[in-house]
């Protein structure tokens, strides 16, 4: 199915509903949730996924697994997607928090084939086989750590979400503590308790995530300069250390 609203087919008995969607540039899907688990694959572009507890960046040819009944919003940057909406009972192994995963070539081809299936594919042997193989493949995918945690408490949540929208290397712990009307020591201690990271480490990771959409259209040197790194080599080292892959791996499609 292509460009079909989930609400139109969610009532159907199929365990898996495959839906491919083309989004206009910079589309924001406001806060919502699904009854089913969602496998959201970015065939092109980049997706920025946010829940109450974290933010995930999903480059092209990767996917994010979204648990059922998880409130989330998604910004689509020049994105074509292939989604699978799955009955929770069919995927007892599904993660309880969002997870970005690599999508190997076989699964990409299966997702393309699934997008052309009708809602009643269960009556078709080939369609049923495609969906069954997709479920087997999704259960074996490798995760990619392209996320930062988000604290629930204010003013920490607001500061983090604002920073994700406008990352700035000039922001310091002192700036954040002053905004929160706390001493820097108290602010840092509470922030670390809520996120598991120091404010400076959190901001550094957030800037690295912000680089991923930029890398689609800019060189590593340009992105390193924009984000305030001393050199392209310093940026590449930090990126690879954080995400286990060099910046060049994010430059497609």
C-alpha cells in the first residue's frame, strides 16, 4: 500500500500492514501514537524521531523500531518511508524503547515488495511469504546508537529540546545553570542523575546527531566547521567514537 493513512486500514485483521509514504520536505508529524508496533524505514532522507524519553536520528537506509502505544513525533527531511505496522502479539521480542537499526539489502528489497501488496495480501501465497520473511529479518537486525536521552523533569527537558533544535557549541554549563536558576554544581548533579551523562557530554552528542542531516549535502570539513570542531579530523574522530561508524557512512542516499 502506498500513501494510505493508517486509520483507514488499522482495523483489518492482517498482523502486518505495510505502508510506503512520500513526504513533502521538512514535514512534521505532530505528537501521536499507534496501537501497533511500527517499523519505520527511511528509504531516502533523514528522520528525526522524538519521544518523551529520548531523541533518535535515522539516516537514509536505516529504520527505527517504535514500540506500540509510544507517544512520538517525527520530522521528515526529504523522506520517503516504508512502514510496517505490526500487531504486538506477532513481535513479542519488540524493544520497549525506540531503537535505530541497520537495514541490510535483502530487507530493503522485501520492503519495496511489501509496499506493492494489497491490504488483503494474506490470501496470496507470495504476499504472505514476503511478510513472514520480513518479520524474520527484522528480528535479527543490529542496533545503531543514534540517540540521546531526554529528561522528563523541567527545566531540563526544555533546555535539551531547545538545544536539539538549535545546537550551539558556545553554550556552557554555566549558561544552562543560570537559565535553570541553580548553581552549576547542583544543575550538573541533577542533570547527570536524569540522563546518565554530564551536560557537556550530552550537548556534544546532540551536536554529533545534528551533523547527520547536514552530511547529506555538505562535506565533512564544512560540517566540522559549522559545529565548532577544531578540525575535520577531530570531528571525524568524535563521530566515529560516538556512533561506531565514520561520518562518510551517513552521506547516502
